[in-house]
């Protein structure tokens, strides 16, 4: 089939399945409110969980750095603020080293691609992020998936024989379900099988654990490889891999994602240093977020759509069919609340949902307005 014919067929199928993805033009976004095409909404689809994208210190940090690194970190792109950020991240999270990447997607691709060779096996939670599963399925290693957060299922996969190395892959807090992985049990099972553990804590870092050190710290687990991302609670963008000295050296020598890509802008590293400081002294922000989560869950108890067992800022309401999820999202928008519908293939078929996210920037009346709109929609 020709490229145009193939594209036309795929687009037609997507339209027919009510799966069409539409970008909307955002004309203002301050985490609490979102203006889309000129109309203002209370914003319940932001991953800026602590509201740091709006923080004066983070904005000031951004203004202190150059807008472009000018080269890869291996050429002339590695500056004092990159070095300082790496060193502070490593100290804060209890690792020898941290390496910066321009995005979480890039970091996950880099880690999985560089480690996985023929004869190895990658054993990943079925709901792991697309950046992890895509990377894993494109390596010469065998990819096996275990049932979501199910340690028995993981142990079963680990019991089969393997002549190479084993890398177990999971997340701290899952992006579409909001639940936490049982990291201690996963780490123990991985250690028994002589494997390495990779945890992507995109949604836990900054939000949970002492000083916001994330899911691993909270559960007293130290994975061999920890990926943290900065596009969520840090309110900026980018990512880091935390690891030991030998692993960091290996990545610096061989990771094509680091060698052949322009380093993170110095402005971004400088903003991230400021965000890290706010996160470390961010107990009040984390408390405000927890209060908002509690207020939402209490008020949502009687709704006809099931809440997930999530204690995190991600509070999905499972609707089921794509069309119904879209209709509910539109109904909430009419009531002034912006909540994105998430449909397959991002989530499993038949589990289309509203992915409600709460932040420290919300006020109690924002949460109450959302609850009222949901109860009204349920009554119709
Ligand atoms: C958002 C996300 C990523 C991708 O990070 P970016 O920095 O946005 O590229 C990776 N993993 C998980 C679990 C995520 O939620």
C-alpha cells in the first residue's frame, strides 16, 4: 500500500473508533485556570502538581541562563548549571551520579536501548509508559510484560530461564491510573533473580516522600536505575537518570542520545535548580495538594463512575466507552471545568476515562465546582 493510502486508511479507522485526537489552542495556562480558544476553565488536566511552572523563583532561574546550549554536552554544551544540577540531584536522591536528558521520553529510550542486548530479557509492568515499552520492543532483547503491579506475575516471569541479563521495568506512580507500584516487593523479586531494576518516577518525584524525593525514597527502595522527569512536579521539562559511577561512565561513553543531541538549554538547567530548591522546601505545597486530593475523593464517593485506588494527584474516573468519555468531558467543559478524556491506545480498550489531575494551585472552590459538575452530569 502506498504511503498516502496507508495514512488515509489509518485516519479513517481512528475517526470511526471515536479515537480522533485533537490539539486545542491554549491561550493562557496558569495551572489553576486554562484558557482554550479564548474561553476560561478551571484546569484539571495539568501535571504541574505543585504549580511550580508559575513560581517566581523558577521563572527568575530561567532568565539567568542562555536559551541554547549550542552543542551536545560532549562538545561544548556542558555548563556550570548542568554540572550543579546533576550534582544536587545525585546528593538529594542518594546516588553517586545523575545524567541529564532533554526529556523523560529520551531518557527512557536511552536507558533501555543502551542496556538491552541479545539474550537479555526485559520484564515490564503491562501499564508502563509508552516510552519504556516502545524502547523495549525495539531492542534485540526479549520483552515480557507482567500483570499490573502484580508481584506473583513478575516472579513467574522471572522464574523462566534466561542466558543473559534481566532488567525489570516499572513506574513509581502510574501515569494513567495514579496508583503506586509495590516497589519493595518488586525490588526483592528482582534481586533474587540477579536482575536490575529500572523505576520511572515521573509522577512521584517532587510529590511524595520526604522532601519530595519520590516513590522510591517513600518506600525505602533504591533501584539500580532511577529516571526522574521534570515536566511534571518540577514544572519545567527534561529528565535525569540516577545511577552509580560505572553506569554513568558507560552512558557518557556510549549513549547516542547524549552524544548526538544538543544539551538541555542552560536556562532550563538554571530553572530546574530553582525548582529543586522549591521542591526540597515544598512541604506546604505538598500538604495543599494532599488536602485537595482528599477533598476530591470524599466528594466523588457517590458518583456512578468508579474511582481508581489512587492516593496520588492523578484521579481517573473510568467511563468505559470512548464516546461516553468524550461526552462527559464536553459536559464538564460546559460547566467550566477542563478535564481531558483519555482513550485507547493510551489506556486499555473499554477503559476510556477522564484523567482528573489535582494540583497545589487549586483552591477548595475549584474542587467543589468540579464535584458539582460531575454530580449534575451523573443525574442527567
Ligand atoms: C510524562 C512521562 C514520561 C515522558 O516524560 P517527558 O519528559 O514528558 O518526555 C515518561 N514516563 C512517564 C511515566 C511519564 O508520565
